[in-house]
C-alpha cells in the first residue's frame, strides 16, 4: 500500500510540475488577456453583451465564465449580459438535427448576436468546426471576436478569425483548459473592477 501511495504521489508531483511549467510559459498571455478584458469592458459599457461557446470541458468553462459575468465573480456589482451558447438543449439539438453540429453556435450567434457584441470561443485545439463557424458568423454580424485556444492555435489562429487570440503553449488538453479558466478569471476580475461601485 505504501509503495502504491508513493507511486501515486510521484505521479501527482510530475503532473504538478508540468502544470507549473505551462503557467510559466503562459506569462506572455497576460498582456493579450488585458487587451481582451479592455475590449470586453468596452462592449459592456456600450450596452453590448458577451457570448461564449465551446465543446466538452470548454463548454463548461464557457458557462463558468458567463455565469461569473452575469452573477458575480468576487465583488458585488450589477449583473452584466453574458450568455453561454452551450446551455439551451432544445437549440443545440434542433440546430444539430436540422443544420448539422457545425452550425450549433453560428446559428445562435446569428439569432442573438448584434453589432457591438463580442463572441468568445474556447477550443483547446483551435480546430473545432462549430467554434470556427461561430467566429465567422460573428465577424459577418459585426461582433468583436476572441478565442482561447492551445497547441499551435489551429486554423482559428492561422486564419486570424479572432480579434483576440490567446494560444496556450501546451499540447496537453488538460493543461490548456487549466490556463483557460485562469485567463477567464482574470477577465472576470477586470470586469468586476470596472463595474464595481457604479450606479
């Protein structure tokens, strides 16, 4: 039992060191994240809203960040308009059935997005077809665009489909997602700071 625990502890230590190394390599994303936060705050100040989308764990992160914008992050302030496009099961299944899964987010962007809003896509690979389609639809609809991704940024980074593209320097999905939620929390903290104590 002790040897098993020792092996598990060693594995946890290895993973922890990998996690720290990815965060160290991600320091270069702090300034781009500040630029994204500034843009998102400008959208909200002008009366626009933030839309978030992603698949799997990235869908959970999209919902997490949207909720902290709408409800609160760390401080008490007014509610702010943010929508996760991953939460309406009727819309998701209807779009998948009628239009194909690649259009599940794009169709909602077309319906809910307005010029001056912002779409934030999350995809660890940068190649998720439905997130890519949503960014294209957002650009066509006059929305600002942002993407949190990883690896080499995929076609989203290569095609410059996002005004703000934050590429986490890792090949490991879990580590990319860990940095994504940290960057999302930085975004939420900046939004809190901007809107706390406003009437």
